[in-house]
């Protein structure tokens, strides 16, 4: 199951209070390990979401426990927090994780940073001993899908915000932006996003000009740029190769006369100006100046709209990848049902071989150690070869409809009792260390069967997920 909140369900003030820092994560994972309610857990906490992915021994108790944990963190009663939470079980929880890892559940669809965050959350939990077979397999599968989404589609490569589109446009005109001077006019939200994208593109010479110098200083310091006083704007304009302007001014900040003077001082070297302000910062007639390339927000909006449509198309490709991964996970899950049976069959074969070897030792006491070793090796080879096809068939039939009935028939054919299966269910690597009594083992096995059957029964219908609106 997964219990969490994100940018779509909770305001930033609440997300901040629930958020879990890297410093405290190890202690929190250790706390979860001490409880018998949570068998496995991965904690994913970013600026936009905090999610607890868990395997629990009781749906009701598990949900109550995880909701209480989150409510305690933000000092809010569970009933007050629940409207902001989502709780998903089984197939829905698996689908949600794969959408998160693939960037389909992000604020901007297709963003790539979340995959690394999912991977780090899983590795941290794994290193802390907080995961087991189910979450290990699930997160590896989700991370693999996320990698495929990034490498086999273009979902994260096109600009879907005006500020990002502005930087991408500059890269198309100038090629490699490193070595070019970029002047950002304004220090508000859009300018900050622009500076962030410029920094990510490797620009080292970022200059920030703003009417309030202190704001320019703050933004410049954040991205390793240089603050420019408003009085020196003309000088900075003459030295810049690219100007991206976004202020809240009512009139033109850069008039034709001001830009024309800067062009003369630049000796008519190519000059690119991008106006992403509304109302516009740059006088439109500037576009008539020699070697000046002016783009406004309408030019960029067209690029953004086209890219959003392309990301939507790519998202459909990613959804098909998720559907395939869900089917693969369900098949793996189905195979786990026969793990105890396979272990019991192998144990019975090994016991028969051991009995035969003891009989040979009594009847042929003159056999040397080497001869006994050779006989042991070949008799075990007979056992292994005899069991190879039945074991493979067990795995395949477990995936098919009616897998539980096939398991029962196989158990009867090999003369295995319920006690044999219970013993190996408890000793199986799938359940090792998680369950302390037969009742828990049976209940957990039944839960896995129920989930497996749901996945197999409706794989195509369940995989049709609805895309959330893209937010810029």
C-alpha cells in the first residue's frame, strides 16, 4: 500500500510540515522496523510529495498506523489530515509508484529529477534493512520503467514552461551557451526560473538587473551570477549577448532608443532579446534593428503548447511501458506462490537421495570416499533433471488463470502435505523474518494470492490510467 500527499492534494505549508529530511530518515526507517504492523517500507519525501510505500500484515491496521505517523509529524489530527491524503492498495499502489518514477505524476509531466529521488529512497530503505522481497522487486521494476521512459521517449526533453522555452530558444540560436553573457532583467518568479534553467544549461556568466538592487543580489547569489544596479542597465545591455526580460513594469523597460544605443556599442554583433513579460518589457519596434532578434511571449507560448501536446503523446507510450511492467510484476508475484511448493519438492527429492545414499553405504561398505562422492553427484543429478520440467511448469501454471488450483494438484501429485507447504512458506526467502507464526504466514500468502488474481484478471483495464492536467 501507499499512503501519502503531494502538490495536488496538499498546500505547501502542509507538505513542509510532513516532509522528512535525509538526516532523520535512518531513524524513522529504524522505527518502522521495530513494529510488526509494517513488514517492509520505503519513504519517499521531496518538495512536492511525501509517500510511504509499505507491505503491511493488515490493511486496516497498516493504514491507521501510517496515517497516524504522518498526522503526528504535522501535529494535525488524523481526521484533519485525511482530506489531503491518498491511500492506495495493491494494483493501484503499484501503478502509482510506476507513474511517479516515470514522471507522469509530477507537477510538470515528464520531469526527470523524480526518478533519482525514487532510486535514492529505495536504496536508503534497502541499506537500512527496511525492505524485503516484494518492495525490492517492485522498486527495481519501477526504476527500470522510469529509465525506459527517459531513454526510449522524448517525454522529458521538450520545453513546457515559458522560462525554459526561452532558454531552449537561446540555445537553438547560439548553440552552446557557455561563453556567452546572459542578462536577466527582473528578479521575480519568472526570472528566478529563467536563472535556474540558465544555470542548468551550464551558463557561467549570468547577470541580474532589477530596480531593487537587493533582490538582484539575492537572485545572483543563489545561482552564482552578478547583480547589476538599475543605473548600469545600459552598460550591461551593451555587453550581453542574450537578454531575457520579465519585470512587472507597466511600460517598456527597454525602448527602441536604449536598445539601438546598445547595438551601436556592440558594433552590430548579433543580439538576442526574449521578452517573457506581460505587459511587454521591450518595445516591439526593436525587432527592426539590424542584427537584433526579438521574441515575445506569444512566440514562446506556441512552442510550449506544441511541446505539451508532444509530452502527452509520449506519456501514452510510457503508460504502455507501465502496463507491461505491471504484467511482469504480477507474473513474478504469481511465481512466488509456488516458491514454497518448489522448495518442498526439492526437499523431498533431496531427502530421497540422502536415504538412498545411506542405504548404499550400509550395503556396500567397501566403497571409497571418491566412489561415494561420484555416486552422490550422479544421483543428485538424476533428482535435479527429473524435477527441472515440473518446476518450470509449476511457475508457468501459477501465472495462468486458476494458478492456486494448479498448485494444490501439484502438491497432491508429489505427496506433499499442508504441513510441508506451511513449513516452507515460513522458511521461504519471500517471507523470511517477516512473519512469526503460521496464522500470519497464511494470511499474508492469501493477501498475495488475492492481489495476484486481481492483477491477472484485469491487466488491460487496470492499466488504463488517466493523465493529470499538466501544470506550468
